[in-house]
């Protein structure tokens, strides 16, 4: 009998333990404990729900139900005791004004968390329209930083999925020192004219994947900065925007290498650039960008569909004479089709000091139907291996002479 009871108790324990594992504890900001209400400010309730969930010894879930809530700012910090999910089903709205943030460069931040899931189908509305005109960081080094909608720092083994970032004041998402994290099924939206609203910027991160994202914004849809490795971008649609970019690189001292980038199955529509690698001339120190592969890309009316630009110099005056010290190596462009808005559809301008090496162009089929001259291509300080494409796209002009600086 006692044995049987002990057995039953054991069973019950196992059952409870397994349901605890299957159902994370829920921390709903609108529950009596936290008291948030749609239409009101959720800042304190959300901070409290996060710290309780983060302290939970088993898996937990913070829930923001449907409805619109004001959120002044938030930094969700780990480490947490167990995997944690934040499920935002409603809309979180930032203050329209940029003057009142504790971290002036961040609206919502996630830091030092392992096994985070951010999900829910909801929207982070940065309400950026008022401040876009004030953002002069692209030309003023001492500018006032504008808050980024979502910042991920030191996040590992995590997922960010099914959320929308709307009208960010600055970059929509900034991913820094993250590892093995996937961003998927995202919608990122801001007007074409909004300033500096990069979709997802990745820096100093390893093993980050972006897949199934619809990005329409005022700057790069995806940009990848120095010290980034094993980054995969697939099934992303971009446009309007400035394209999918690596860089800019070589502007600052002691930048680290970029290695292992794959961009596959993406469509760019009406963007300023398609796939681009940009580095500054006159770099203060040397670095490399290598193992970069673009495949199955569709361009629709893209101004510069394929672009390596080692004379990148927007807004400021650069000294053009010292060439870029970023070495570009092992880059392939394969199966890239569609239409160019300018006749110069392929432009590979490499460093005069460190020519690009091991560049391949395979099956590039771009068309131009405007009246600015015939379709053409330009290669400078690079001799790519070319297969399966018409002459006009296969380095129709080759040059080793310095070219004028690019202004965009
Ligand atoms: C990212 O994609 C690569 C290539 O498809 C895959 O090997 C890797 O496991 C993925 N990483 C994550 C975190 O999903
Ligand atoms: C890319 O598209 C091809 C053809 O549609 C498909 O077979 C492949 O699985 C896709 N790859 C990725 C990584 O999405
Ligand atoms: C093509 O791109 C150019 C430049 O971005 C833009 O002005 C034009 O409206 C686009 N054409 C179409 C049909 O969208
Ligand atoms: C080029 O890149 C691919 C993929 O990242 C890598 O497997 C290969 O070893 C690289 N080749 C060279 C010559 O560096």
C-alpha cells in the first residue's frame, strides 16, 4: 500500500514537473498584480513583470495582450534563471519626443539574456515622424543620438519573431555582441524619406540569421558592421530602402574582420542599392571582409544592383588619395536577375592599395530600359571570374585609375 502511494505520489510529481516544463509561468502585464490597462502607460508594469519573470526558476512568459499601450522606455536585462519569452500581442508606443530617454540612444533594449524569445505579432511603434528632421548623425559626429526602437546586446541562443517595428526614430533594430540568434517573420516599416532608419544592423555578432523579413525603410534594410561572422540573410524583401549592405567598414581604428556572410533568396524593389559592400578610403587601420556570398537575388528597378564601393564617402570630405585598407576577398555573386534603374548595373570599385581577390560573377542577368545609355558594368582594381553572362555586365569597363569619390 505504502509502496503504491509512493508510486502515485511519484507519478503526480512527474506529471506536475512535465506540465511546468510545457507551460511557462505567465506574467501578464494586465493582470491584477501588474495592473496595466490598454490606452495607459505600461512602463512600470512591464518592468516589474519582466523582473519577476526573469527571476522565475522555470521557463516564463511576459505577456502584453492586444491593445495599445504607451511605453516611455525599457531595458530588459538578464541573466534570467530560465528561458524567457516576451509576447507582445498589442502595440507599444514610444513618446513622440526624443528628449526624455535615460539611454538617449535606446527605446527598448534587451541585454545579457540567454534563450530569449521575443514574439507575439505585436508592434513597436517608435513614432519617429517628429524627430527624423532633427537627426543629423549622418553628417555631424557630435550629434544628439536618437533612440533605436529595439536594441539586442549580449543575447545568445535566442529568437525574435513575428513582430513589427514601425517608424523608429533611428535604426529599427541594432544587434550587438549577439550569438546564435534568429530573427524571423519580421515586418519593418518606415517611410522612404525617414533618416537613418536602417532596418536591422548587426555588429560584433556571430551566428545571426535573418529570415522572412519584409523591410521598407529610409536607409539600409540590413547592414552588417565589423567583427561579424556567420551571418545568413534569407527570404528578405527590401524596398524602399538602401539595400542589403556590408559596412560601412574602415572608418574607425582597429576594426575587426567580417567573415562568412550569406545573402540568399532576397528581393529588392526600388532600392538605392541592391547588394553592396562599402568601405571608406583613408582607413586608419587595416582589416578584411571575406567569404561573402550572394545567391538567388531578384532586383526590381534597383539603382545600383551590384556594388562594391571602396571609395565610400557620404556627406563628409574624405581624403581620396590613401586607398581603403579593407581587403575584400572571396566574394561571389550568383543568379542575380531583374532590372536596374541606372545603366551601370554592376560596379566593382576596389581599393587601389589592396585590390579585391577571388571575386566571382556567375549568371547575372540584369536589364536596363531607360534612356541614359546602354547597359554597362565597371570593374576597378579587381579581375573577377565571370561565367554565364552577357558582355555588357562582365566588366565592360576595367580601370586601375583612381575614380571620383562616391557621394551617397
Ligand atoms: C543559421 O543558418 C545557418 C545556415 O542555414 C544554419 O547552419 C544555422 O544553424 C542557423 N543558426 C540558427 C541560430 O538558427
Ligand atoms: C531558396 O530558394 C530555392 C528555390 O526557390 C529553394 O530551393 C531554397 O530552399 C531556398 N533557400 C533558402 C535558404 O531559403
Ligand atoms: C524606379 O526607381 C526610381 C529611383 O528610385 C524611382 O524614381 C522610380 O519611381 C521607380 N520606378 C517605378 C516604376 O517604381
Ligand atoms: C570562400 O568562402 C567559402 C564560404 O564561406 C569557404 O567555404 C571557402 O573556404 C572560402 N574560400 C577561400 C579561398 O577562402
